[in-house]
C-alpha cells in the first residue's frame, strides 16, 4: 500500500537497472538505464506502473471498461488496452486526430488487443481539451447504453492516483542504487503529461530519498514546465495531505530540448536514437525517450551534467513510435544505405 492506496501487482518488477558502458565512456559519466520498457504487457512501458493502481480502483468500483484519451498513437492508450485484455475488461481510446492514412504502430497494436480507437475530427472552433471531453462523454454514453460500467483514466494516467506508480519506482530505484553503492545520483525522465516525473519527485521528497530528479520536456506547456509542475504538485499534496511544500523553482525540469512541438520529426533526435542503437543495441522512440536521451547528451556536452556524474535515465518504452508514418519515412530515407541488393 502506498499513501493509503492499494494496487494490483501484475508487473515483473523490479525492472533492470543497467550500466551502459559504451555511452558512459563516450560521455564521461556513469550512465545507467532503468528498463521500464521491459515491463511485461502490451510491449511494455512506464504507463503500466500507473495502471496497477487504476485497474485496482476500477475493479473496486465495479467497472467493466476502461476509457482513456490521448493522441492517435498514444502509448498510454495501448497499455490501457493491454491491461483491459489481461483482466477481462473492455477498453477504448478517444483521440482528437485525423486518421494517419495507415493502421500502424500503436493503432495496429490497439486493434490486435481488441481496443477500439475513436478518432475525433479536429474542430478549430474548439480547444483540443473540449473536443476530447466531448468525445469521451459520447463514447462513455455509447458503451454504458450497452451495459458496461465505464472507468475514465485521464491522458497519460497523469492525475493524483496515477503518480503512485512512479512513487513506488523511486523507492525501487533507491534500493537498487544502494545495492550498487552509488552516491549523488541524478534520475532523468521524460516529461509529457508529467505523471512519471511527479511520482518520482513526490516519492523522493516524501520518502527523503538521496536522489535528484531531472525532467526533460518533450513538448511545450503553457506558462512553462515549472508552473505546470507546481500546479500538479499542489493537487497531489492536497489529495494526500502531504507535509511537504515546493515552489516552481524547486522542480528541476527543462523545456530546452523539446524542439517546439509534440511528437515532431527531428533530425537530432533520430541521431540520438541511432547512436543508442549502434552503441548499446537498445531502441529508443522519437517522441519521448529519443528526445530525453538527446537532452542528456546535450546537457553533458554543455556541462550541466558534470563529468563523472551518476545518471540514471528511465526508459519509458514507447518503441512502437518508430513505426508511425511521419517518423518512419524520415528514418527510411536516412537508413537506405544499409540496404544492399546482391
């Protein structure tokens, strides 16, 4: 039980914490990867830790169906579909996105696991949030008319309950780090909807763990990441009646490496993906972990991450993203030199 809440433990945790010797040597730091891409359902990823709590809450409330929102290629949606399949529930995803012209990547996996995706045609007269809410309400009504009891999970599983998955992960990593005898460790994670970062940060502060948490944003936030983090933290603090306080400047997160948009094709990010693949045989994705790893490389080169520092990057999964059409086309152009006809 964490902060008074129970979960259904279905993950193969603790996930490995691996030192990447080649990249450590290249960058002059001690670089480790927390392999949350190796979690055991739906091709894996960070959202499964959050879903352990959501599935428990949904089942306790007698729900028979999970409903969530995101982009057409949402990783969280894919994993929501995965745990629904595992536990005999239905699931659906609502996305404010046009059909991308092909059923690939997460869309294909959603279909394999029997999870329908409802694509809402973008309406310039309404905000994306408004369209998602309206779409989710429509889908909820449709399925409840068929007799299902629908449990709604917000985008990315990023609410007060969702942070508990990475609160637990902070404790898990601290035990692994102690076992390795490491001191002064910086944990680096992607910041999207911020549930993973917030769970880690709240876990570190509330459990008084000797870890530093750095977040690398992958898309701009209105008012900046620190403002977004402060507002999220205040909701979490009030929800759990925590005796810790924080100001915007206490959140170590940066938007310097997001390249101005969400899930946009970026040459530097693809180069970071190729570098990781060719040096360590580990695959990153172009939306989340590729941007995060590129940020780590740039922070090391600029001296923000110091020589000899102990750095743990959380691999949050998302590997199906390399198969999305707009990313795949760019990579195919760059990698054709590796195709030889004999």
